[in-house]
C-alpha cells in the first residue's frame, strides 16, 4: 500500500510541474514585454528551457524513486510481478502496477534521496542556443573571419574595453565583436547596447542559482564564470567559425592586437603541439621586458589566458568535459594540456584594469597593474614566424640556453658579470626557484607544477638590459605537480 501511495505522489508531482510551467508560459504574454524583439525571444526561450529542465528533473526523480522502492520493498514489487502473470479474470480482481526498466539503486542515489549529497550531475553545457543562420567563416580571399568574444557581467567599465577594440579594429567584417553578458545587469547591458551596430550582444539565458558544495560557497562566482564561458563558446562556435579570440570585460588591447592574432592563427593549424595563442606575458612588467623587440614571441607550457585564441577543434575536445568552476586552473592540468603549449609575446598585447572582481584583486597591486601594454604596431602578418614551430624552436632555443654561462642572482644584482650578453641562472628545486623569483620580483607561483611563462622549465626575462634565463639543470625530468 505504501508503494502505491508513493507512486501516486510521484505522478502528481510530474503533472503539477507540467501544468504549472504550461500556464506560466501561456500567461506570460499578459505581462509587459520589452519592445526589443531579441529580448522577447530570449524571455520565451528562457521560460521554455526552464520547463524542459523541470520536466527532466521530475522524470529523473521518479525513476530514482522507483529504483529505490524496488530495492527497499522487494516483496511489494514481487507481488506486482505476480499480478502481471495472472489471468484476465484474476487481473480484474487486483490493481495493476508495472515497473519498466527498473535497475538497482546505487549508494550515491540512495544518499541523494536522503539529501546527503549533490543531485546527480545534470547534462552540462547543453543549454539550447538561439537559432543561428548560416554564417560566412572566411572572406573572399580565403582569410578566416575571427570573432572577438567579450565575456561581460556587471562592469559598466566595459566601455574602456569596447572603445579599444573598436578603435583598433582594422576590419569589422573580419573581426566581428560578440559580447556575451551574464548576470543580467541592466546598467552594463545599456552600456553594451550603446555600441550597436558595431557589435552584437547575446545574453546567457541561464540565470538560475548554481549548486556549490558547502565548503566552496565563497567561490560561487567562479562557478558562474565557468558556466558562462561554456555557453558563450558553444554559441560562438555554433555559427561556423574556426577560431575565436576571448577577451574579458576588464582588458585594454594594444594597437596591433588584431594583427598579432591574424599573423599567428595559422600556427595553430600547422603545429599540433600548439593549442592557444595568448596576448599576455605574466612577467611583462616594464623592467623585465626588452622594449626594443616588440616582435619577439615565445612558446610557453604555461597557459596565460587574458586575451587568447583557440580553435573550434580544441573547443570540441574541451567542451564535453568542461569543469563546473576554476576553468583556467583546470585547463592547465596535464590531462587537458597534454604537453601542448601556447604562444605568448615579449610585450603584452592586453592589460587588465579590473582590480575588483571574483578574485578580489589577487596579484593586481603587486603584478598586474604594472604589466606594460605594447604601444608599437608590429606587422606580424608580414613576418616569418616559422621559428615558433616545435622542431625549429626546440633545436635553437634549448641549445642556446644551455650553452650560456651560469651566474648567480647575487652576481647579476651586483653587476659582477664581466661579459655582456645573455646569461643563465640555474635552479634545482622548488624552494630555490621561489627564492630567486621573489628576490627578482618575478611571479613565483606554479600551476600544475608549471612556473608562469616557462618552457621546458625555462623562464625568460630581461634584467638591466641583459637577457636572463632562469633554467633547471640539464637533466630536468619534467614538471612536478607537487611544486604547486
């Protein structure tokens, strides 16, 4: 009897959910809607998505309850199976109950019913996207169209970022600007709309609360950022583009920002060991860079972010396992990186002005505010960048570094080096590396064991008009996760 009551309750819940959302969708037209057609469509799409999500939840809950009942009340389930084998006359004398496709309940599902753990993970990153017409992904001359995807939330100061992007954009057709806004902040939305038709605004439709484990409540912002990245990249690549450059709403860009990505994009297709092009140098303070070589680029094992390009193929690989939070740390893990590297510049082509955000200004006052933004225009599309391909780079860069004379930090600081030219400072363990970088003023942290800007453990920087390589010894065995 208890079994029948629970089934009736579960069925009632499903019907109630459907009826409630049906009338909510139907009656929503009685309320004033924004005049903007796009906003109206997005509102209906959002309600429709909510209905589908709730129905899926009810269906999953009902199936879970059925499995729980079969596991814990086998006698009642058995009696129902006996009823199925009865004659028609016998069936008329007893109520019918069928369990279709019921399988044993897992320990985690039993705990879920009791409210002890997070509900089973729902399908991630599969929010329905707005209908997209066929998009041209290349110009007539074969050059790719590379959209600039700006991730926005509630910063009205995004105007600084958009001013830069529009000011330096050489061709609106080749570099369409798509601003994806989360947070539903009206003031920020109005700022973005004031730039139309020079850009396109899309809005992340899922503004529902997000599950965060109790111990990580203070990191909820990082969960929402990860969800937003997933939706925005799915949306942009769904239009048929091969490349996307991601910019956050607190970045200024250099005059040759577009030229930089246009000149390097082909490397991502040529060299399978590359997986991103970044405009950022983590150690790009003015005193650590060679301002006379704004054209100089490097390979780096460290994922820099802060203005970076990826391909559609890479997104297809990452999107199916995209994390719920801390996407940038996740992407630096060996399981994602797979020994692939990024290209980064000697002088940054982006600079952040966003001290206030979910990171609460982490590193901003000590490092980020001093990053120098390149001011010269370098014609990257006219340069031969084949030296950045793995075979070429490794044969020259590594050989060069390990033939340089070894000096100590003290000799460098006190100018006790007799010869001009580049030198090498050697480190053999984590503690030694951190001590040297702190004395120099370089960023000293590790992500998945990789120092910032490092390639094969080597960190390159400029010090008082001299190129210096902070490098491990020759028998280096690779990055150690325990260093993080």
